[in-house]
């Protein structure tokens, strides 16, 4: 099914289920080369979500700020290539949501454990806000918070489940959003973890 979140954002329930095996193999391949790590925010906090990246550009944060970089600061090497299964799924989902010409160059992979959360924020480090962002949820469910263009706008709560894909673009691209602290509801396949990856055009 399809859940409309906004004028140009939609949840495609279970859209990733047919390719879950290839997607999880892709996550393993990426994390073998670029392991999950907890990064520091410019405000001096350590993120409860662990992250890594694949593709030409990877999102990082440290005391100096948020940015995209070609090099993994842990390995000193380029980020691993984006698995073809990620790119294909993202392009299929983007087309389904009305964005037929999506050319991604970046993928941020987030790992949540029980209690991990993402506070309300906007994704503004990409160069071109005209491109959509495609988000894939695997493992434990999460309660997603979908706010408005102002931080103070009331946020809707949207549950996201294993296999769900969300596309955000156009007028919804800069809406504030976050993830509530994860409950421990172990998933048969992934245990007490949630993996979310977002495929983007960053450069
Ligand atoms: C997550 N990740 O579940 C979410 C899913 C992130 C992040 O927020 O920045 O890694 S992506 C949700 C998203 C992305 C871009 C725009 C909007 C939502 N939006 O306009 O609401 O780990
Ligand atoms: Fe975000």
C-alpha cells in the first residue's frame, strides 16, 4: 500500500521486501569496508545512531560541522561503492513517487539499537534540493516524526516497518523530521537492530 505523507512524499509499504536479501548482502559488503561508527555532532554530543556510507559521497559529522566527503575519515579511503541493488531500488521507488530521473551519488546507512533516536532536523547538506531522498527501513520498527517547514510545527507520527520505502521530494524535501527512541521489539531477521539507508544526490 501507499501512505501519502505530504504533497510530494509517500510511504511505499513493503516496497523493499522482494529484494531484502540483496539489500542485506549490500549492507554487509559496505560495513565490511566501512564499519558502523558513532560520530560526534558539532554541539559535542555523540550520536546514539551509528552510521556509515557508500557511494561517491558520504555524510559525516564532527566537532567542525556536518558535510559530505569523498573519503571515510576512519579508513582514509574512499567510501565503498553503492551496491547496484540500492541504486535500482531507489530509482524504482523514486519513479513510483513521480521522480523519474533520480541520479543518486550518496547513501547514508544508519544503525539503530534500542533507545537510539534522531532528534528533529532538516537534511540541508545536499547541493540540489530538487532531487528526492529515498529511505529504506529494515529490521525493528520505528516511529518516524514528520514535521513541517518550521521546527515548531506539529509533527505527525508515522510507523515505519521492515521493508518500507519512503520517498521525500519537492515541497516536502526540507521538512523537519526525526525518529523516536527505538523500542526493543526484536526482528526475526535482524534482531534488536534497525537499519535505515537513505539514497541521495548530494553533489
Ligand atoms: C531514518 N534518517 O529513519 C531517517 C530516514 C537521516 C534521517 O532522517 O537524515 O539520516 S530519512 C527521512 C527524511 C529524509 C529527508 C527528508 C525528510 C525525511 N523529510 O523531508 O521529512 O534514519
Ligand atoms: Fe534526516
